[in-house]
C-alpha cells in the first residue's frame, strides 16, 4: 500500500513513537496515510489504542525483522 509520510521511530521507547505519530498526523490532510516504524515492544498495544482514542484508522500492522510497521489513516 502507498503511504504519504513515514516516521522511523526505531530505537525509541514508549511514549515517543505514539507522540511522534500524533504530532505528524495533526499536520497531515484528512485521509492521508502515515507509515510508522517502531521497535518498542509496547507499540503493539500503544499504537492501536492511540488510533482508537484519536479516531484514526489503523489500516495494517506488519513485522519487518525486529520492527513493527503500522499504516495509519488520518481522520
């Protein structure tokens, strides 16, 4: 899938990946897609929770090596 912007949050621990995603999404157009790359073990809980609370769509999650990849559509 195509995305509009990307954040590489590898090596960052909770809550930084979600905080960076929140800030970036706030400046993106509605319907735009953010690709977030994270290695924080807590991200598997934090990112879906953030999306649900903020009203964004978590389109997909995947793993690439030690990293988790999240595609988030801004609402």
